C-alpha cells in the first residue's frame, strides 16, 4: 500500500507540476529581482534553522514542512513545487521520508538550481531492529547493534550535534558559491553558530560523563541512533527508527517495563507529535516519569512563533537527559 501511495503521489506531482510551472514560468526571475537575495528552500526544520543561522537576512529561506505537521506524512503542494522550481538552492535530507523529491526534481526545468542531499555529507549508520523476544540487549556489549542484511540507513542524521556541524559547513560552502558577495557575513555567522554547536556538544558530553547510568529508555519510536552513538549511550526503545508500526508487541512492552523497574530508570521518553501512549503505560507500571525528547524533525506552531531553534530544542533535550541519567 505504501509503495502504491508513493507511486500515486509521484504521478500527482508530475502532472501538477506541468500545469503550475507553465503558468508560473516567469515568476523565478521576477521574485529574485524584487528581493535581490538568493532563494533557499529546505524540506525540514533542522536545515531551515542551519541556513537561517548562517544567512541571516541575506537570503530568502522557505521551510516546506509547516510547523505542527507530522514530517512522515508530508506531501508537497503545487505551491511547494513552484517554490522548489524557483529557488537557487534546494536542501533536502534523503531517505524514506523524502521519496517524493526525485519525482519533483525530474519534472522541473531549473538547471541552475543547486540540490543538496544532506545524507551525502555525513557517515551513515544502519537503522536497527528491535526484537525483545530474543533478548537482544542482554549481553550489554553492543553486539546487538551489528548490522544485519536487509536493514536500511537511518535517515535522522541531524540528531547528532557533530553531524550538525558538518551539515552547517556544507550549507555554508554552497551559500558562498551561490552568493560570493555575502561570503564575509556568511563566514562570521557560520563561525558563531559552530561555536554554539560545539558548546552544546561539550555540555551533553559532560552530562553523560558525570551521570550515574548510561542507558536511556524510549517508550516510542527511536530516531536517535546518531545521538546515542556520539555519546556511547545504550538504549531501550519500543520501535526502531521511525517504524510504521503503531503498537509494540506484548513482549516488547513487558521487557521495557521489567527493564525500567529492575534498573530503577527515572525517566521514560516520548517523541514530539506522539501521544506518548507506550511511555505512559511504562510509567504507570514502574513509577518512572515521562518526558519529551525532541528529534528536531519539526516544531509546533507555538514553538516556531516563539523562536525555537535547533539549539534551543537540543538544550531542552540535554536537560531532560541529565534527569534521565541520574
């Protein structure tokens, strides 16, 4: 069904683009002349935030994923496709959530547009399975995290602060190529932003180094493989990656309840845009506190209006992590 919907969406995009672009073909030069700025379109919040941190007011930056929207159900509108057609730099992540992108890129005629697939700029990790029936976490030596045939790359690369530094540098490089007149401003902003990311990385490292335990429990999906790998954290989760499953198995829930109780885990995490159902269930049975841990994939409308940033969300995660590990 998922493949059928993806195919249907691709057809819709192609036909919609043919109609919208013919009527908007002159919009590109017109809008750029009006603003005098380069145009950048990003699919998700982290890249939008990295770009605006570097570019400031020197670029027009559009975020396709509306604040408050669930990232994995996003479908581009005709106006979104026109925005991509008319931009100078298009930044997307890659992976399963961005399967629609290739169809759009194949259908547009802007050959001067720079396309950045961010998964090409970092080392990738394999998404890992969760099978508590086989007690895969019992040996504690990390062997359960070995890649097995058929697994796919985890696409949530931005959850690593170290990756965020690499991705910021990649965006900076392209901004400088596309708009060399503003290179000095980009360089100053990039250096300032990298300093903040490095301080955040050091803060999280200190929290982990001075904690009583090194295992986090997620009663939810788990898009944090890159994050826990950076800080050598162990984890228990209800679903791997951003699994399409909606209910964990009884054995999974039982295992997580037993693990949380036996190890006196103080906090069970849930994701943004999640109902937190599994985390609450574990909490009710163990007395552990439930707390949100943001993947930064997107923000709520209120967070966006209040000026939330990748760093502010990760700072909240750092505070929650400190409580969970102590």
